[in-house]
C-alpha cells in the first residue's frame, strides 16, 4: 500500500506542484492528505523494500550448498531483475525500482560473507557519506544542472544513482537476515519493538515540518527542518520493517487479512507490476490524471492495492504462485530436472550468513 500511495499522486497533471509533485491548488482535503502522506508514505518505501530485498538475498543464498553456488545464484537473480526492471520501465513505469535493487545486489554480493562488524561498518560509513551529500546538495554546494532525460533514459539514470541512497538499508537488511529477525521475530521482540518505535517516531518528527508546508499550514520551513524529511526516510523505512516483525512476533494465529497481506508479499513482484498496469490504464491511457486531485488519486492507490491483495489471496488459496515470481525463479535457476531425493546441504553454508 505504501508504494501505491506514494506513486498515485505523481500522475496528476495540469496543476502547479510543490515538493514530491503534490499539487498546490487542491481542496482542503487534498492538502490534508498530502500532508499526512508526506509524513507516513513519501520516501519510506524505498529504504523499506531495500532492507527486505537484502534480507531475501541472504535467505536465498543460505539455502545453497556452497558459497560459489550461492554467489552465482545471487548474481543471476540480480541481473534478471535489472532486465525485468528495464522492460517494466519501457512499457509501463519509468520510475521502476527493480533495476536499482538489482544493481545494488550485484555491487554487494561479495559482502554477503563479511563479518557482522564489517557489514555494520560499511553501513555506518556510507551513512556518513550519504548524509554529507544530502547536506551539500540542500545548501547548493553540489548542483545538478541541465534537463533530465525522459522515458527509459530516466530509468537508466536513476538505476545507477539510486543505489547510493538505498545501500545502507539493504546492508542492514542483510545483517538482520543473519540473525533471522523477521523469520524468527519472537527471539528479537525487544529489539524490533525499540527499532519500530524509535524509527517511526524519528520519521514523524523529522517529516512533519515539510509536511506542514506541503499541506499549506505554514508558508515557510527553515532549510535544516526541510532537510530532515530526506534524512527521516531511512529510519522510517527501517521502523516499518521492524514493526512488521514485532506484529508477527505478537500474533500467534494470523487472521485472514494478515494471510492476504502475506500472500501479496510472496507475490510482491507480480503485485508491483500490476500496480503499474493500473497506473498506465487509468492515468496514461484513460487520462484520469487531468481530472482528479490528491484525495481521489490516493483512493485509487488504495483500491489498486486492495485489488492486488485480493488477487494474491485467491492465488494463495488456489495454490498458484505469482507468474512473475515463477518467471524470475526460472531465469535464476533454470528448469530443474526431477531427480531422486538427495540429502540436504550441511548447515555450514547457512552459518556463513549468521
């Protein structure tokens, strides 16, 4: 839902805009929703899903028999994600994120067997570099002048630039996977709770000043407070990830809604692309972007997300895997012939990622 809400309003056309493409001439409801989304939605999905992607790569690698096999599997997976991301951007949505995660996976594949201390040092060191870049950009020391390209060229540009912004959450996701924080959340309740409260709390405080400006509650926000919105996206995304684990640890018997959301998570690639199909049909082909405001766009985003969740639940109940997940698995592993059962690999490989 976070992805749907963060994208839907960007398809509104024919209006003057402010930060993150929110129209400035909407109704009071439009402005209020824009302010709320600036706090809770805009920017947080990028680090959230980067952390989950890093977590998933470690899980996938730990199931392989040896490190050379695991490394090759990760490389193939990330390569095909870049290819699928390019196709997604060309035909549907140029702000595709699959390519970014694929590029970053290729960059970080060798770090998967680093010690915990080395991974955390990498995350901390790059955080300092990234914060420095944010500050220098905000105060005009670093400038990007010129006209940005459009279409597939836009995707190519941000696919090689965005990894710098999501390296830290992906590395932290890899570190979390070693300790099974989301797969065995009951062992990490206190850490997950504290991370969720601290991360989401920091996000709310940091994002609120710029959100008030976007909602036109205030006319001016000092630059240091405006910068905090960008800085707050990382702790917010990590806080959301920790909140998922905390809830999973507390709930012993998941209800139908949780089963449906989990089913959508298992088919996240298919659901993500289906959202882009919806945007293309409604906004690009249907021209709806010229007729609606933020409130209506957000409602469309929620309904689109709900439709993918219902579809994923139906596929789950019918025992059907997501078609794009099946395709990516085939591209990664190839067609596996039926063989006689063999003994599972020794746990040595899995221990390298813990």
